[in-house]
């Protein structure tokens, strides 16, 4: 009877180890996707007018400090507000806001 109980405990324990390994594999795949979608810094003068206008219209007190672009023509903007707060905005080349 003891052997049967130990066999059951070992079987349950091995299932939880397998489940943990699957979670790690999913995290690694996400990191690879992020690495492929890198942004390159550009001069502020290279920003499309639509992106600059979107910032001016939606965040009138914001100043664009740095701008980046990726291969898909998505723009990453580091901005600061007059109150001293800062943040990052993402937009496409037409000035539409993105959730990245």
C-alpha cells in the first residue's frame, strides 16, 4: 500500500514540474518577438507631420524629447509635460495612437 501511495505522489509531482517548464518556454518566445521589433532613434525633424500634429492636439503641454522609428513605420516618442512628468507614446505614421 505504501508503494502505491509513493507512486501516486511521484506521478503528481512530475506533472507540476512539466507545467512549470511550459511556462518558461512561453516567456522566452515573447522576448524574441520584442527583440525583433526594435526602434532606431531619429532626429525630431524626421517625424511625419501627422505624428507631430497628433502630439500637439492631444497633449498641448508636451514636448517631444526623443523620437524612434521601427521597420513598420511605428514611432516611439519620449515626451515630457510642463508639470515635470514624462512618458512614452506610440503612434503610426498617420498619427494614430498605438498600444505597444
